C-alpha cells in the first residue's frame, strides 16, 4: 500500500477469516489509524429498498425505485452512510462530505441524505451499519492472513455486482481464487 496505509483501500476477506459477517467480503476502509478503523462492506445487499428507507426518514426518494440498501457491517446497524460519485448538482460543506478516493465521496449526515434523496447522483451506494476495529485489532487480523488489501477504485465500488465483487478484486490482484486455502499467516 502507499503512504496513506489502509485508508481508502479495499480489504478482502480471506478464507481463514471465520467470522460469518465477513465471509468473502470486500470492504472499503474509510478511516484507519492507531486508535480505530472504520469501513463499509461493499458486497452485502440488504433486503430494503432505498425508496422505503428514505420514506421512513420522511424524505422523498427521486432515484431508482428498485435501488437497494447495502449492509455496511455489524456495528450500529441503525446508522446510515453513503458513498457517491462526483456531482455538480450537489454542493456540500466540507465537514459533511469527504473524498475517499478520486470519484468516490463519503457522507453520513441527515442533510446529505436529504439532498441526495432529492437529486441522487448516478453513482450511489447507501449502507446501514459499519465495520469497525479497535486499536491494533485489524493489524493483528492482517498478520494472521485474514485480510488482504488492494487499491480502491470507483468501478469496483459502484459498478461490480455484489455477487461477483470478491472474485473480481481477488483476480484483479493476480490471484486465482481457487488457490486460496484457509491457513494462518500470509500466503
């Protein structure tokens, strides 16, 4: 990884990661430092339509009526987070939205949700819950070979179907998914 470390990278769950929450998961790391880590699972669709979610928030959803919410992880499942592409029609204050990688923005405030519901950008993902790690926990799991990291890009985040994402990212790293086995340590 580059000097930014795990921030803005993808984490790919390896077969030895026994936690069923993360079986064949691909996560986008939003924030990683010595005190904690925060990420979103990219390939776990939830059984909830965006239109129903926004209706429950009393916001009119003007986007794809079949658009689905995703499960971001097991922590605080009632919290909401968005990843969205660049859009000239959306203007947010710096503290409400941050850039994760070029072409991918992150937000989690009700103001952002309302504005996006009214004028959804073409590239959009909404998540309930998140994935989190305490100090040193993620580094320990990585040393055990439970996760690999890869560079994040908008195509993977927004365009690769959830059921194909794990294979897509692993193959993009030059690894045959069939060659991965559940053992401790780095392969």
